[in-house]
C-alpha cells in the first residue's frame, strides 16, 4: 500500500524538521525549540526503538546491519565508502518509520524532529516553512565529532580506543565522517532550496540567536 504525498503532508502539518550535516547544532536547536514552544521533542534516531523491533533484512537491510555484528569493532573499522553508503541508505530506509512515528505524535501538538529523512523525500511530504537545513564546516563535523557528551558517540569512542592500533582505526573512522560530511553532500543540502543556517567558526555562543532565527522561519514566534 502506498500513501500519496498530499495525504502525508496533511497529517504532518504540525511537524517541523531540522536536517543537515554533523556538528551543525541540530540536536541543540531541536531541544531548545521543544522546550521554548512546548513542542514534542524528537531527537536524533527517535524512531530507532520501533525500527529495531520491526525492520526486516529483506525490506530494510541497512537498518538491520547492527544485528549481524560480531562486535562493535567491526562497525568502526568499516571502509569509509561503506560507512558513507550505509548512513545515507539507513536514512532512506528509516524514513517510513519516522513518518509513521511523527503522524502518531502530531495530531494535536506541534512536533520538532531531528530528521534523517532524505531531502528529496522532505520536498514531497513537507513545506518550505516546516523544514530547516543546518550546516557546519567539514572540519567541525569531523574533528569535533567526539567532543559531544551524548552516550552513542562516547560509546563509539570507547570502542575505537579499545581496538588494536586505535590511532589507525580512528583515522579510518574520521575518513568515513569526512565522506558523510563531504562537499558533495554539503552542496546537496545547501542547494536544496530549503531555509538554511550555516554554523560559523568564530567562537561565539550563537544558540539563542540561531534559535530565534529558526523560530521565526517556522512561524513559532508571535
């Protein structure tokens, strides 16, 4: 069964999406907007509890990849090209889970989501004033990826540090991050036609400023 995009767009009318590159501030902005405007908070990988339970290798092979791991060292030592492919294909496979979860949450309340739904699909199911793209320089997304305290990234850091020749493993993993956040993908986001915010490397705390910019774009400010 296929649900037409105009139907999905109607049921997602209370959902606001933030997408973009790593270390651009997406997670911070989703949290701040949710708290400030009483929105339902959908942080990174918010759909994973359901997708981990429901996804099948026949229909969602990349979402099921982690089930077949012998250990997490296998995850962090993949070739950079494979890591890049897996990240973006997982986002595409997970789009259906995201949409279903968002529809279930957004009937009577506004929802703000840190999404992995691909840009081409967002264009079909949402509108300009419901989507924002956040971008960061590749140097930030690669070199400062593990500076954040969220459990998932700190877990991966411990796995890498526990590998033989951990320095080489880290270099390999960072090459994967560089491919995921390459100029090619940056340009795809930047040229999407959606409202875009670029994180600057000037040392200033711009969280309040960016939050206000996004709130105005989304029409949340009175």
